[in-house]
C-alpha cells in the first residue's frame, strides 16, 4: 500500500481522475437533433392514442333513420318497430327517401318522452 501521495501519483499516471467527472457535454447540434427526434416520437405516440378517440367522439348522428336503425335506437326488433310504426302513424310518420323508409329521430324522441311516466 502506498501513501496518499503515491495514490495521487498513480491516478495521474494511469489517467484516471480522483473524483468522478461530469457527464460529457453534447454539442448543440446533437442536442437539438435528439430533442427533435424525441419530440417527434412523443407527438406520434400521443396522436396514435388520441386520434381514434377524437374521431369516435365527432361522428355525425344521422337524423333520418332506417327502420333497422330506429328499432335499435329504442331497443326494439325490426318487426317490433314496423308494428309500432303501423300503430302510431301520426306520431311516427315514415318519410320515403329514395324509395327507402326513414323515421325522424326527433319524432322517435318525442314519441318515447310522451310515454314516459311522470
């Protein structure tokens, strides 16, 4: 074992400093390049998660429904909806659009609210 003086000499001769050194400093170009890449990856990851959720939340709700869609809207079968349309033609008028029957969603809402117990 050597003295403290010899330890310092050994450190100097082997090129290993006594104290831990600071982390290497990156050049501004490298730092900027890494930040841009990191930012791009974060943005890409966030968009991957958010875009499908945003698209789902802004889907347009059609106003004029087919018999099938109107039935699903109030949890009826197709046949049950056809029966209801025949029984309540004044409250649930059917409009033919391009040869296909359509029911106004506002009429369905009003029809259901009128049957809601108060």
